[in-house]
């Protein structure tokens, strides 16, 4: 299943940790740093999955089907 939420678990955990740090710790920029890491992790996960999808599409196109 390609749209599985489990691939985004590291980003979800970083976001939850960032929110907890913002709530608990006085300098809020520490939590904002973790939220930034969560956003970056989600972007990297999405890029990796898109790259894998493109590679699968290229492999499937090369083996069967007409070339355009």
C-alpha cells in the first residue's frame, strides 16, 4: 500500500515531541526546532516515496507496453 501513514511515523513523533517541548519548556524556539525537523522529515519521506514510484513506473514501462 503506497499511501500508508506508517511511513510518516518519524515525522509524527517529532511533531508530537516538538509540541510537548513548546508546552513544557520556557524558550519556545527549542520546540520550534523540533517542529522544523518534523516538517523536513515529512518532506524527505515524500520525496523518497515519489522517487520510488517513478522508478517502479520506469521499470514497468520498460518491460511491457508500447513505447511512446
